[in-house]
C-alpha cells in the first residue's frame, strides 16, 4: 500500500516509529493528486507550499522526540465553505471567487493545533446547495468509482478526494445530507455530528439551524479521531453545546451484543433501488448475526421531512446569503450606475441557478401573509419529526436506513429536475431537522458502485454510532475496497 | 363651524447603550475614531462569522425596562429584520420582533399642574447600522459613497410608547422625561447631537369624539427636542388642512426638514418594506431568571420621580420646583451636592432655576463637567451669605456674575470687592439723614400716606451705599426718622 492509501491511525504509528516522515506522506498525497486530479477534479485550491512547510515543522518536532497526536503531520482536505486565513474560500461560487478570509474557522484552528497538514480546499455545490456537486460554479467533481457519475453533494470534492486517496481524511458540512450522501456515493465513512457539538464559526452559513461540520474518513476509527478533535464547546458560536468530546477510541470494541436497532418502515419505500434495499437487508442480517436486536419501528412524520426542509433551509438561506451584495468583498458588477442596479446585477450574475431558486423559495416562505402557512407550520412539523426520533430512541439505541435511495447517478441525469435531485436526500434530511447524529458507512456495491448504510443515534450519541459502525466495518471489510482510477 | 381635532402621537425612541463593546462582538463602541477602526469580522458580517450576545447589553436593557416600570420577559429572543441597504453589512438587522425583552411600562409627565401617564408598549434590543458618507449630496447623485462601520453593531434600545400622547408639547415632555430616566439609570448617554438618542414619531388627527384613529404618518429626522415639537406642530397643521380641504391623509413616512421647517414625503405605505422577520437561528433564545431581574432591580438608582418626591417631602420644595430640578440627572445631582452645604432648599432651587439655568443656557456649559466654573458648593455658599445677612439679593446677582470666573468663591468675591453688607446702625443713620434732607417732597408724601415714597427713599439709601446697606435696617431707620 502507498502512504496516501493508509488511514490516519496507521500513518500515526509509522510516524511514531519514525518509519516515515510527514513530508513523505504529504508528498505521496500530492503525487497522487498529480496523477488523478485531472480525472477527479476534487480541488478548488491546492496549498502545496504551506502543506510541505507544515509537514517539515512536524518532522522537526518528531526528530526532537516530542510526543505527537494522532492527526499530527497527517494530510487533510477542507471543504471550500470553511474559512482559512489568507487562503481562498469560495464556496464554489462566482460570488466569492476572490474571497480570502482574514480569520480561520474554529475547526481549522483546532486542526492546526492538532498539527494537521492542510492539502487544499475541496470543490462543492455552490454554497452547499445541491446533491451532486454539479452546482459548483467552477467545474464538476467526478466519482472515483465511475467518472461518468456524480460524487454526490454538496461535499462532493471532500468525499471524492478521500475515495481517490488524494488525502487521508477530509472535512465536509452537512445541512440535509451533504456529508452522508457523498460518503455513500464515494464508498467512504461520513459523519454528520449532533447539532451544536462542532463549532460553526467560520463555516459559511447555508441554513444555520441545520448546518453541521463533520468528517470523511477511510474507516470508522479515523472518523472518530477526527470528530474527537474538532468537537467541543466554542464561545464564538452561541449554538455550540456545553460539551467536551470524550476519547471515542474506547467505544470501538468490535461487538454490538444486545444493541437495539430500529428499522423505520417509512424508510423502506417504493422508489428505492432494489439493489440498495438488498444490501440494507444484508446489513440488518449482519447486525443480527453479531448479536444485535433489530426490530421494525415507525417515524410517522418522515414523509414531511423533505417539504419541511425545503421551507426552513431556504428561508434561512435567503437571509444568510443576503450579505453577498458586492459592497464589501467578493464579486461586484462594475457596470451599474446606481446601488440598486449594482445589488441586482451582482446577485443575478454572482449566484448560480440553484442558489437563486432557493433564495426565492425562502424569501417567499418568509413573506408577509405566507409566514404562518409556510415557515411557522414547517417549524411545528420539525418538532413532530424530532419527537418521532425521541420516541424511537426510548426503545432503540440506533435507527438504521439506506443513506440514499440509489447508488451514484450519472451527470446531467437530475439537474433539470430539482425534485428528483432533492429526493436523493430523502433519508438524510430528518437527521438534520432533529439535530441528531448520523453516519454513513460502506455496506456493499451495486454494479460496482458503492452503497452506504446510515446509522442514526440519540443527540450526543456519537459513541454508540461509532461502536455499531466499527463492528459492522470490521465484520464486513467493504471499506478496504478501492476504486480503480 | 369648524371641526375640533384630537391629536394622537406615539413615539419610537432609539437610545444607544453605553456598553464598552458592541452587542454581538468585542469591537469598541467608542464614538468617533477614524472610519472603520472599531470593527472586526463579526460586526462586518463577513462570511461564516457568528454573533454572540453581550450580556451587559441584556442587563442594561432590563435595567431600562425596570426604570420604565415594564414587565421583564421570562423568555425572549432575537429576530432578523431583512432589508437591503449598503450601511447594513449582513443586509439584515438583528432585532427583536414578537418577544421583546420588556413590555407594558409607563412614565409620568407633568403638564402644567397635571400629571399624565404615558404607556410604554415595549423595550427591545437591536444592533445599530453603519454610516454612509456620500461623495455628493445624496446616494443617488453622489459620484461614489463610502461606508464607515464603526457604529455597526453598537447596541440600541428601541423604546416604543403607546399612542397616548395628545400634543406636540406632551411629546417633547415625554422625550425629556425618557432621556432623564435613561440617564439616571446610567444605561445611555442620550446625546441627541451625537445620535445616541434618536426619535421617530407616529402622528394622526381625528375629529374629537371619533373612536377610530385617523390615518397616521411617520416622522423621521428630528434631531432635537425643539425639532420634535416643531415637526409635530407642523404635521398637525398639515394633516388638519388636508382633512379640512376634503382630502385624505396618506399613510407614509415623512422627513423633517429643519432648515425649511416643513415635513416632506419619503416613501408611501405601498413602498414600505416587508421585513420578513424570523427568529435568528444563530442566537439561542434567552431565558431570563427572576433572580437576575431582582439583582438588577437592586442596582437601580433613585429615579427622577422618587427624587422629586424626596425634594417635596424632605425639603418642602413646591412640586414645580422639584420637577424642574429633577429634569436632568446632572442638574439634580448638582442640587443634591448643593444641599450638603446649605439647609435653605427653596432658596437654592430658586437660584438653580433662575440664574444658574440662565447661565447654562447662555454658555452651553454642563454642570456635570468637572471644569464647570460654579461648583454646587459655591452656589450654596452664596445662598448662605444672603441668609446670614452677609449680602443682599441684589449684590448676590453681582457676585454670581463674578463666580462665573472659574472656581471663584462668593465669600472671597465679597471680601475682595468689599461688598459686605453694612449693618452698622450708626453709619446707615448718617446716610439716612442725608437722604431725607435731600428729598423733602418724598418725606412729605410719605407723611401723607403715600407708601411708594418709602420705596423711593430706600432706593436712594441703597444707591448711596452701592447696595451694601442691610435693607431691613434701612427700612426701619427711615421710618423712625420720618415719625
């Protein structure tokens, strides 16, 4: 195996034993990028020089005999909606094509403190709005398993870079499935943590009450290590929970005896790919074989999740994205003679079609006379959806479902039909509405395309998710299969 | 016969809170400073930043709410008010909509000899916007415009009155009282000239007896108490004229043109914004414990009405005097300081309301300024000098003029200028005799019962002594000599 194919915890052992250096690991990653990036197109920005400088620093530290953390000297890719001081942060939008933040997102600070080596910034659907990364204003990222297919989205660049071994792990953000769905499509592990456990400071907002930063990794162990590193209270984020992340490694025991798993009947609906359904049934069987207890349960308001999401997320987005007006930073239309025309042209040209569609939907939902019927009603149904989960978790430790109804689809297949595109998040959205954690792990292949299994847990129940996911992973081994690029 | 109209006014006041840092970030709130020096990524609304509420702001707003007799909410939240304007970096303002921090309060004003209670609908917190500097007269005609974000995120309280105000004068009295209360409470500097106190007015008229309100207009840009009253007076006349001519008042926003002394239409209701308020998802709702509210209540100072009562009951001041002296906290503090040096509260209040206010208005000085030339102790000393028979009231006015030289004490002035009252009977008798000899006609008149003649003769004696003779003594001696 080449260095860039290994996991962080494997590389950490080699670094500690001085078998390899951080510079060697980093160079292996860039060598891989040089080989395959033309096909995958996962990156908006590469930070080769600063990454190598950082790697040399870490190597000096190791040479001096200093203790190093698990992520120290290990390459990471960051989705391009997380602010990196002095490094372009574009949200894959023309609107922010030239924006270099004067500050780091809290997660970036935390990774820096942990000694991470930032390789580059990953492509995404513009402002995290999309499920295929086709909404990037720059270029489309391709699925490493089949270059004719989408990597999922919106964190498509992050997922593809991990699957293509262009990095060891990556950060993404998940508002309605933007980590789990691309993780499923690219055959990697992806965690959407409990709302409030990872600081949103410096994450360019799409829908503030739903956005959450999480990790992509090649196995559950790495995913848990990264989560343990970036989670924790942040005084700069008022919605951040008063919470200290424990050491998640101790939950990775490999056994799930007696674990109670709920199978929500509403998630096994017509329209889901039969191949995907069969893999999920296999997974349930696998859990039972390992001693877990699987039973059917019900999340009765599941069918409303999609409309509720598209009212709340767009309403918040319409306000969050109002600041991009050409006055202070980013793209500005220079031809306008007056301020209103400048606003209008800047926003008409700076935003792509999907972003504009959602801003309009959200503006409508908040408008005087419609607020009660749309926004307020959606808030109430959101509470019902959350209560569905509360009830399920009275009886079950976790709830499982497919991550996405289908394997990765082809480019262009859904871009002209927003509803079809939105449906690819139908199983992931409820998790964001309820604020609970969800993880997608590889559970097999349909026609050579990866499929993900979604595990959902109680608020702050990441440890249980990791325990179950790790046991499944170690007993199946799908995560070890690599795409042919 | 012409219709009698009733005026209905409600005021919306914005007061900047005097916290050291801004409402949602650590940037300084200091007034002035070079443009864009009191800023940070949060108040600039850069991508990805998040607001964190300054606890001091909530504390100050609760304090103001309590001083205005409001009920403090147990559960409150911030909302976003969405509108596009280049001085608003996020293109929404974080404000409060349906769950304000404080509601159902009131304040009392004194109108001639009547008390009137004006209801306060609500007190809420919000962030201020930045300042546009146009390179030209207006944004439309300017070659370009600059934005200064120093003021962006400075904490504001919005205080909304009930439509209980019935005249422009009441409106001015309400605003004066509100300013005094906020100053006493020490939550705002309330400097209208620096924009730390701003006032908008909703005004309508209706025929006396009609139950429904008339159509209202909203007035903006009134930058002084005087401007508020003038603008409202103008608007009352304008609306009545429209109605008398058979027209309809249009619901619109109008701006006060100070130079022309008129109000001008800014935008009509049709052009009004739909602000699309919704709860700010970046800020969690606030649960305000009763313990905290009581703790804050414990820090409230003596408010104007309580001080007024104290002056009336403890010092026997007439209500009018007590109202004037407590009209501003600095004046009231000055008065309190003076009372430490004299027991004659009524005389002190006469001097404060008379000569002192005249001097303040003419000189533009503030009694709160440590450099103020007439410390309260000096004015009290003057009162004492008069009381103890040291100088006459007339001389005292002279001495007061000299006291305006910084720090000059009245006793010293009297000493150096030799203004001490003459109470030596022998010396005055000599002068009385002289005056009587020079004015036989007046003596004759007095003897014929014309009392006015006595006044004239007293005046002559005072003149001869340059006002220094003890007037009571002069009176007695004149009468004795004319017996």
